[in-house]
């Protein structure tokens, strides 16, 4: 938020060493700029959980100088995180079959819905099966080098992608034309059966033989080269889909332990670097945590469940060839991505598969609402706030029965449903991805934004923000609550307010604007320690973790003298303090006093005021102190909560 000039009296008092008590900045107290610029506006698109609005553009909202009493999402372009490759799904053999069943004009319209950035949602990332998966339209599973039982083909003389030339590659080339910024990641569900100890595409291990590792590496390189020659360059490659799924349900899969994945990547890395230098290898390609069923199966087989699989791979010798790790959604939660990022910050995170699903008796409205709300908080927001450079759901198109498929999932849904009469309808995944892919362009960078909702559902506002390559901003917000929620969005000293229906998902965009510049620099509170009186509920450290989903609360009615105190660890200079009560409505301090100290014993008052809403932003003269204390000075039946204390210079 933009700093305000100090009153002359305050400057004079500071110069004389006197106590100066500036007022907190609130809506009523914030003066207009002396030379106001044209008020910027944000464009708005909304999808509602009841399906009455589908990525529907709303009336624009205008920024105004000052803050708001509402829960406030503070967007800070100065804090930058991961860059973005894109968002999308998979053009599986099944998806290609149902799209291919459409008349040419209808098929082109469906492809525009998916890939055209203007007429559709601009899908910009595809995860393509290398050979057959469970979503295969043919009755027989396949790879690109299948041999009769008992025969091998170490020379790969029978390698062919002719199967894909029938439907998959023509559609991929059309997708590339519709969105030239498309990124393609490739993943095999199984090596050819002659490379496996089961002699089957379904289950078994890769043979533990250096000649097999080399043959499989050459097979994958040959695939990358063949796809490039067919006009579809492959940007990323994994060596096995879900390597811990040891007993796939009648569809291709391979039990590939860490040691074998490492051996394959060590063989593949040098070959791929020479043959296709721009194609990078990703590891793992499985769930956030090892699925309980996979642990049980490993124990039954007498195998190590390897619950730290991605860590073992990145800690091993293959890491030199690995760009990062790919994750799926079927066990655990997105925080696993941040844990791995913290352990290996030099490696990227890609989120590459999640499918909508449903119960046998669920109605279409229930399926839409349940998928929209779970995917919005967990995938749209949850994965991207946890370092994902891509977000990919599963099938782009299926028939009304969730097929065709050959084994595997029989309750999966897709972006589009293609009916026998050629009617094409959009499903919830189309919108949970579309709220990203249509507005967040490849090359965008995630930026900081205060967030209050959780992937586990807490009924609050959750969000994620990005800066696009052209300097524009996209902010995606989901209301986890079933009831409408009002909130504010603040950036550069200006804000707007909005009310989002229960369960709805919205994207706000605004162009680069000088009127929204001047956000102060947030000071990391790494190493700061917090204490509180009373002890309250939740550690007071939660008020210093830069995470609006956690909070300290008094656990009792507000009475004068309650406080939270920070020891910054060393003398620190700051000019602004944000006292954020988060999305726990009404839990803001009815009165407050901000005090600072150099030694934790002798205190001086820096500011005081009356609380009027969830966020109080206090502008100060240049202040240097080691200790900071916020004291609650009012009286109210509400508890006093602090989601975050943020300092700015």
C-alpha cells in the first residue's frame, strides 16, 4: 500500500524526540491523493456453485484510495514466487475418440472452447500419455513397440506412433495452432511388455537389467523425436505414471521403485540432452503422499513402501538430470509440494493430474457443486499457492458415461461431455481450470496475496494472484462458505470491495497501472518470536507466520490490556504495520495501541486508535526497534484474533 506523507506536526515532533501518535489508515481517515490519477478498474468473471453463471463476465469494479473494514486480500507484486508454464489436462486416447466422433464443425468448436485464448479458456498445458492408459478407446492396450510374447526388440525396429497419427496427433497439432504457447508433458503408463518381468503392460516391474534401462531410455527418446517430427514438441517427460500404484485395476501400470526410476533417468538424461535439449525430465508423477492402498500393497509384496519417494530421487545421482517433481491429487494435500520445494528449492514443482469424480447416486447439480468447490480450493488455489508451475486435470473430453475407458476409473468426469447426438456440455473442471488458463498466461509469475481459506475447508476466502508477462494482474478468489461473503482487494494504497456468492469462484484482472504502484516492501519475520497475554488459543507465533489461514485468538471477550508482542531478533527499521484479524468476522480489536521498544523493557507509544474492521494499517514515521507490541484497548464480547502482523519498510 502506498505510503502517506506525515503531517508537519508529526515530523516536527519526531525531530524533537517527542512521542508522536499518528492515526491508523482506515477508509474514513485516508485522504485522497493531492493529484488523483484515473481510477483503475478490475474486470470480473464468476462461476457460481449452483451453475447459474459459468465464467460469466460481471460489471467491472473500480479501485478507490484507501482501505476497507472488510476482510482484505492484500496483493503485493513485490513478492514473487514460481513462474507458470500453463494450465490444462490430457488429450487421452478416449478424449481424442469422443472429439473425433464429432462432425468437423462441431469438433472445431469444441477445440476452440478448450484451446482458444479468446473464444475458449486457452488451455496452455497438456499431459499426454505415452501409449495406452486406462482412458483408451480401443479394447487392447498398446505401446509404440509391442512384440509377440517371448520376443524382444532391443533395436526398436518395430517402434511406431502410427496409432497416434489416427486421431491424437491431428488434434494436438490443432491445439498448437489454436494456442501457440501450449506446453506438452509426456508420461508413459507402462514400458513395452517385453521390458517387464510380468510380460504384461498391467502391473509388474521393469526388468532389473542395464540393457533394459538403456532400451527403455532409447524408447522414450525415440518417442520424443517422433512427436517432434509430427509437429508436437515435448517440453517435459516423466518415466512412469504413478510408480507406486503396484496393482493397477486392469490398465497399464508399472511398480517402479526409486532405484529403478533413478537408473532409468541416469540412462535417459544424457541421451535426451543430446537428442532434444529443450525436453526436461520430471520425477515421481504421483500423489502428494503415498496412498494407504499403495502402502498396504507394498507390504503384502514384501516391498519398501518408500513413502519419501520424491525426496529419495532428488537426493540421488539422477538429480542432475531432473528439472523437478510432478504431483497428483489422490492422497495427501498440496502442502507436500511446499515441503519438497523447501528441501530442494533449486527444483520445480508441477501439478499434473486430478480427476473430478462422483458417487453413483449423485445428481448433476451435486456433481457440479462438489467438483467446483473441492477443485477450486484444492487445485485451482491450493496447488498454485504451493509452488505448482502447472495445473493439469485429467481427461479433456469423455462421453456421458465417463468413457470410453479400458480398466481404471468408471466415475471420472472431464472438461467436456460429448453426447451421442453431438451435444457438447461443459463440466466443473472446465471452469476450475478456465479461471486460471484464460487469464494467467504462460510466463506469468505468482505474487503474494493474503489468503484465509484452507484446502481442508474452513469456510473462508481463499485466493492466489499472478503478474502476467504484460504487467497485468490476475487474482483468483474462491468463497469456501455456502453463504455470500464480502471482502476487499487492496494493492498500491487502493482497494475495491466485492461480494461473492457462496461456493463461487471468481477471477479479477487489472492492467498495469501507475495508480496501483508504490506498494511498500514487506519485511520477512523469519526468526521473530511472539508472546501473548492472555495465552489465548493457538500459538502467538501464528500471528507472525505470514499465513492468514492460521491465527492467535484471545479465547475470551475483549478487555483492555490484552496484547501480542514480537521480538524481531534485532533492531529493525519499518514505516508501516498491518494488524490483520483475517476472515474471522468481528474479531478485530475495538481499540488498539502500537508500542515499540529497543530492549523489551522500556516502551514508547508509536500509534493508537479505534478499530473499525478486519484490517488496520498503521503508517508511521521511520521507526527502528527490536520489539513491537499490539495492545487491545477496547471492550467487546467478541474474541480478539490476529491472523497476521506484517511490517513494511
